[in-house]
C-alpha cells in the first residue's frame, strides 16, 4: 500500500495527458478482455469490478450485499459503458466512460490536496495520476 497526496488538478492533468491516459486505459482494458476478442462482455467487466472490490467493501471492511443487488448494479454499470447498446464494450466506449469517471473524481476532489492510501496495483488510475505528476516535478 502506498500513500499519495492528490487533488483534482493532479487527476485532471492525468486525463488531459491523452497519451498517458490512453496507455493506462488500454492496459486495463486488455487485462479485462480475458478472451482477447477486443471487446468486453458483461462477465469480463463484472470480473474486473469484482477484482477491485469497490462494491463489496466499505472503508476496507467487507459488506454483505445480496447477490441480486450486486447483479443489478453490475448490469447498470455495463449499460452505462455500452454507449451503442451493442451488448459489448469496445475500447473507445471504455476510454470515454473512464474519462468521465476520472473527471468526476477530479471535480469531487477539488483544489484541496488530500492524502490517500492506495493499494499497490499497477492498474490504479489514481496512482498513475500521482506518478505522472511526480515525474513532471522531478524533471523540472
């Protein structure tokens, strides 16, 4: 687990750096695309969200959520990502929705820096944002 200081401008700068942001999103998309067909199925997206356990924990404590409620939530997330309602999520749809999510996080964080403890995970977008800012500071 690592600790970073982050604010909305850090996250926004990461999203604005299109090359870095797309590289990160593409890597996560490829990891989620278990069968390598270039699109995400409901099962693949759900497995990805289950892996990061955003829904089944509350401040790191396991929460018992009824399976039917989880299914409804995952279906709702899938439908939000599936912009063309094709039944799959392509890379561009995934990028667009991840960009919206990250910008919403940036707006939520605002300009006041906060300290965050992040799990060590190579696919963590907030960690990537903090790393990008740190590399810019180090090179200036």
